[in-house]
């Protein structure tokens, strides 16, 4: 409890310091740092944040420099010497906040030996200190520090080196805490419905979450990744320790993506991608180390056309020793997800999502929900959402109750 209290106090000090620093800049509390630096609107990079437009995707993979450029030494920076360029501090710092004013879940609260509807009001989800940008030409940083009412954690934290061997876009390098699914059709991170996960990549862990390296694939891993693109083709290959930077076993994990995308015309940004992951999970007891070698594979697509944005992917995975038992027990699962987003008007964004998981060995993994969601953009940097979740699974011994949800959400960034 003492350690938690110290962390909470440090977090509050960081928030107050950050807000005070940001407040010292004129006209700052409008939009996030990239809009301030490049004098562009939020919807240049986002359809409905955090979901990126094709321009936003190009900006991200180019090291937070304008697509096709290397302006990291010039834009808004002062040249102190031949090798020193000083940026304005506000060009690196942004703040994001998420709150859930109302959350309703059917059959999720036990009362007098019966399950009843739970109604939760006024939940403060998190505040994120969002530090990102080009620290100098072709070198970028991205750090996401998340503060909740009970904890402080760092999600993504990486350094990017872009075009280290010249002007070709074939070689870019990222090092640090990053997502192995960043370039796939459905990444699990920059989602259309930000407060709803995609079950196949966020709810399924290797070894049923019992191993030293168990972690959802949508999360960030300590990794080293090489990626690049030429014309319509983008690739990435990477190696990771697993969820911890200190290696808990002697094995490494490997991942990669191959993506083909339309680079121009009415369908610019539309893509077909193929993603794969090979990993190892372990558990130690007094006599031996138990091993689970597992793999995941997924073809996916993204269709962009005017105000329409459709993403979809099929996921398949196998675990060689699902229970990390002395005698190996294999398990496989398959799943899928489809998201359809549409700008009904400049301020109204509608989304429909369907996702499911079916497991061969463990029916507790089975999942099937349809999720309609509507968002009102009060400002480009504030979205108000109402999301429903309809449970489509049959009631069984492993799934005794259908849990439907209604979630009201407020998200803002500044």
C-alpha cells in the first residue's frame, strides 16, 4: 500500500507539472501536439481518433514527419549549430483523457444468489501523458504513460530510426516497447471503437495466461523491428523478448507483416495484409521447465473509400502445450473481426463491429458479440460515444449468462 501511495503521489506531481508546463504556452488547449506543430486539423490524421486516416498512417510510419519528407530538423526548430536543432517543448507533449459516465452490464452482479444488472456511474478510466514526435531528422520517439486512480504504467515506449542508410524508405528501425501488429489490417491498438477491444488479439493469451511470457498480442512487447515500404508493398520483421525486457526464458519471439496497399486514387490507403507470430512460453517448477511453443497467423484487409472505412481479419492460432502441463496438451483457436465505420456527417461517426473466437480445447475462450457504436464529435479533439454490446453466445455451463452492455464514453485530447 505504501508503494502504491508513493506511485500515486508521483503521478499527481507529474500531471500537475505537465499541465502547468503546457498551460504556459499561448493558445495550447485546442488540439494535440501534431496539430499545433504542423498547423493542421485533427481530422487530417484521424477519422475519429484514435483511428488513423491513410495520411495519418503515413505520418506515423515516417517518424512523425510529413509523408515523403524528412522535416525533423527544420519544422518549428531552431538551428543552434550544424548538429544541434532545438524544438519547442509543446511540440512533443499532449494529454489524452477517457471517462465512462455510465456503464450497464446485464447479469454481471450477484445479489441474493441471483445475477442482476450492474449499473456503474462516473468511472474515470485514465489520463495519458502522450510524448511523441521527431527529436531530430529521421529520429522519432513515442511514449504513452497511463495514469489511473490506482496505478501508473507505460504502455508504448520506443525510439525510431528512419532511413538510416540514405533516402530509401526500404529501411526503418524501431526499438523498445512496441506492438507486433502495428501494420496489420486490424492492429488492435488504433481501433474505430477505442473503448472496446477485439477479442482475438486482446482476449486470447498463450498458455491461457499461465506462463511467464503470456500476453495479449495487441499489447506492446520489448522488441526490435525492421520495416519499410516501396510503392504498394510494406513489410515488417521483428524479434521480441516477450512481455518483459529481462528475458524469463532462453527463447525469443518472432513476428512479421506483409502488406499491399493502394497508394492513390479513390481507394488510397486500402490494403490487404498478412501477419504472423511465432512465440514461446514457459513455466518453471522444482524439477523442469515446461514449454509451450505457439503461433498465430492472420490475413486481413482494409477498404477505404470516401467516408467509408472497413477493416476485417481472420485469426488462427495453435498452442503446443496450452496448459503448460508435463504431458503437452495442444489447443487451437480461430476467430475473426469486422469493423465498418462511416462518417454520417462531419460530426457524427457510426461504427458496427462483429468479433468472435472459437476454441478447440477450451470453451471458456469462446466469444461472439456484435457492437453498434455512435460517436458525436463535439470538437475535433473531443468525442462523445454510446456503445452497445450484444452477446450472441448460447448459455452453457462455461457461459452461464448472456452479458449485454451499454457504455457511454467521453474522450478528449489536448
